[in-house]
C-alpha cells in the first residue's frame, strides 16, 4: 500500500511566488494530507474532496513586519482558499525549513491581517 502524492506549485497570478516553493497532497479518507518538502505534514478535513486545483488557483502573499536580526526571521506567508478555510505556507527562508498550516475559516472571512 502506498500514498499517491500530487505536487502543487505555489503560484500567484500565473507566476511562481517563490522559486522552488511547492507542496504535495494526497487524497485520504475524510480529506487531504499535505506536506512540505523537508517540512511538516498536516491533515485537513474535506470529506467530499471538493478541493480542486487548477491553473486559476492563486496564492496571496501576506505582508508581515520587516525584521533585521537573524533570530527574529519572519518568512513571507502565502495563503489560498480551500474547503473549510485557508491553506497557509511559507518558503524555506534562512533556516531552510518550509512550513504548512491550515486555518479553519469556513466562510473565508479572514482578510489576511492580524487582530489588533
């Protein structure tokens, strides 16, 4: 038995948002497993497997604060809507470790900013 992984390139408006930033997804009962190369893995619930990938799938860059010290490195974040919320990812950056997270927001109300 083996999982079948599909490669997902992170694009924004038809262009790569970050050279080499990609994820993998595998359809599993109840939803999707997602993993970043050399990074973590998450599951997000999508019982109907409604998440469709197309050339029109866009990733939005979330602006963060600028920092200058290595130990406070904050990578650029990117998000895309998926069933039930947002998929958020970041490139390897200085530390060489990409990441991935699921933010639950069924109505996609999050505007991409932090609360005051």
